[in-house]
C-alpha cells in the first residue's frame, strides 16, 4: 500500500445525516474511474478499529459528520488536519479512541501510519432519527464535496462527470 491514498467515508446510514461520510464515499465511487493507487472505503466504526483500515496508507482523507454549534448551518464544511483536533484523549475503552489518538498509537506501535491525514467534516442537522436519507441541507453538499475530494485524491472523472 506504499504511496496509496485512502478515502474513508465514516458514518451510519440509518441515522440520517450521520451517514453523510458514507454517502460521499459512494458518490466518489460513482463519479470516478477506478484507480489502483486510491481506495475508497465506507465504514461504520471508529476508535482502535480504524487502525486496521489506515495502516500502510501514505495519505488518508476522512469524510464524516460533525455537530458543533447551532450557529453553523447544516452543510457547512470544515477542512481539518489531525492537529486541528486538539489534545489526544485517554479514553476508558479502546473503541472510544479519537482519530488523532489512533494514529499516534499506531505510530508508537511501529505501524506505518499515513504521512498526511485530511479531514472533511460536514456540519449536520441531526443524528438521532432513524432515517436512511440525508436532510436537504446536507444532501445539497454531497455532489460538490465528492468532486472536490476525488480531485484532491487525483481521481479522474468517469464519463459524463
């Protein structure tokens, strides 16, 4: 996997807007040509389990939902790095590790961790209602953000896109 990029769409598609990361990953797969140097994966997990997914990649692009403050509208896009995530967390359980802590733990174990981790976080409206669709405000950003991430990863558009 040396020199490879991973686009990792995180979320839960049965919790409405929480599935935005996975929906963007699906959109990227639909609008781009396959490229052996880029993997696009959807995952409904976090914490230490992420270590297995990101180990060995040179670059990881994460796309996920975020809920911050009411003043940010749903669909607002944050572009973050691991350093933007602040101090690492010492959780009570391994599945509660945040992304930054997971990468640091992997490095301390001697695993090949990505040199670059980019995070695209989409402000969401809600994540507690069982629904398999996104709110209109969040759905609206999916196509453009999928194209932006695909381009950043060096993926070529499929015919018609």
